C-alpha cells in the first residue's frame, strides 16, 4: 500500500518572513511533509489567493497562513480580518505573529550572539512585542545591511530558546506538531 504524498503550503507575508521560514521552519516541516512550498501573498490579489486556497483544499494538502498582528488589539480580531478578506481561509490554519516576525528572530538569538552585538541578554526573553524599528535599533554598524544581520541571527538560532522566549512562536510550533521534533 502506497504512503500518501503530503504537502504543505506556507502563506507568508513578506521577505523577512520568507527568510525566517526557509531557514528555521521549513526544515522542521520537511520532517513531516514530502513537500513544503512557500507562497508569498502580500502582492497577490484576493481572487488569486482564494483560487489557490481552493486548489490546495482540492488536493488535500495542508497550509498555514502567517501574518503579523499589526495594529489589531488581539489575535481573534486579526484572524477575523483575514477571514473577512479571504472567505476560504480556515481559522485553524491562520497563525498570528505577535507583534512582528522580528520578535521571532530575536527570540532564538543566543546569549553569545546578543552579547557580541552589545545587546542585553534579556532582550531575547522580552521579544514578543518587538517591532521592526526596535529590531533595527539592535543592528550594529558593522553589518552591511539588515538582511546580513538577519542571516547572522539565524546562523546560531536556537528553536527551543525561541519557543521559550516567544509565546506566539511556541503556539505555532505546538499547533503544527513541530514542537515535539525540535
């Protein structure tokens, strides 16, 4: 008897999300799925997204739809907003990053890395509400770009530490059965 082919699609907002997911999350999903496909949605039309979700559902594949909480007061309101814009989205497949993906980056930065950039070690444990601007303030001048800095953070990334430091990241891992494999 053939084992069914399992695919998952990662609906990601922007480039910073894609970089993070490709480096940290995709390898975890690859332990559970035969195929893990990233799909940036920010520049796509509502109609295009709707059709793609319909096709994924028809294939029997899985998906996760990831978005920052932005200015919404709570996860529920953000999910409601996303579902009103995309009627095919299922609530249980939506994951909200608090506040922005930069908090997930910093959550897994080792104490050694934070010390090397001159940041206090406790900054990693107080990262769930970190904004892009606060993240950018951490970037030492020696880095050529923000992207270089993000890639450096990910080189020594500790997924377990990140799960301890950031509740929305931990929730994402647990709900997708990834926590057990880290």
